[in-house]
């Protein structure tokens, strides 16, 4: 059981690593945009092959798959709108727009981004007896650009280094707890419920990508983000085929 907490924390640890990199090195907004594009490609691959495909193999019916996708989309969209209104809408912006936002909303927004994918880590450990290397790698890689871009913006917005680091450490631990919850809460779940949870995460991740991550990537990375996103997708697909 506690292995799920450890794996979830490990997958989210790149939030702290990315923050440290952004604090130690000055990374241009163009590079941040390209890194975000790579992470977006990785997550698209994870949604397609590690979430939706796995759900289609698990569920005896199709309705839990579609229901999960749209409920996940709706929950993330609604939560994200509330966080935007509270001042957390620019949490991924690398240029310092967070200066005008609410610290609590920024933290809550970052937690909202990470909880669905973290819960799936615990669920897959229970279902298969081990963590899926491809999905774990996808979450691990995709957290890095999110942390780098957000941290760069927080620094520009005047946040103290200690405050930034403690924020990411707390979010990493919350992600570990979400993975533990995914392991614990669905031990006696039916295949339809498991499929619903997998596609709930898929819908939430897709909505997050379209609403914030990919627009920020294109805004700062330009036309090259298409190539880098494809590279990220292909990298995650390769890991999936080797798993």
C-alpha cells in the first residue's frame, strides 16, 4: 500500500527538481515553451495509451469510458474556472503574471493539475501489482516543464525562494497521498468503476492541456512547439512499447 505513496511522490518529485532548476538557472521563455510542449506531447501519449486504451480493455461496456472522459473534463473545467476567478489562472505563466494572483489559488490550481494523474498511479499498482513504467515516466517528465514555467513566473512575481520550494514540496506530498488514495479507495471497485476513474483522469488531463499548458507553450515557444510536442508523444510511446 505504501509503495503507491512512494511511487506517486517519486512521479511528482520533478515538481521540486524543476523548481530548483528554475531557481538556479535563468531559462528563457522560449525554452520554457518548448519544454512545456514536450511535456504536453508526453501527456497526450499517456492519455491515449495508458488511460483510454487501458480503460477500453478493462470495462465490459463503453459507457463508463465516455462518462469518465466528460465528467473528468467537467470537473477540471469547473474547478479551473473557480481557481481562475480566485487569482490562480496564470499559475503556469513564466513571465511573472502570478504577481497579481492569489497565493492560495496558485497552490490549489497546481494541486488540481496533479491529483487526477497521481490517483491513477495508485490504481494501476493495485490492478497490476506493479506501477506502469510508461505512465509513471509520462507523469514524471510532464511535471518538469510545469514546475519550471510556474517557478520562473513566481520568481519574477517576487515570491521568496523558500516559499516556492515549500509549495512544491507540499504539492509533491499531496500527489503521493492522491496515489495512495487511488490504491486504497478502489480495491473492491468493479471493472466499470476502474475504467471510469482512468478516463476521468484522461478527461481532466486533456482539458488541462487544451486550457493552459499548450496555449502557454505556443505563446512562448512559437511554431516549433508542434515538432517538440510530437517528439514528446513519440518518446512516451516508445517507453510504452518497451514497458
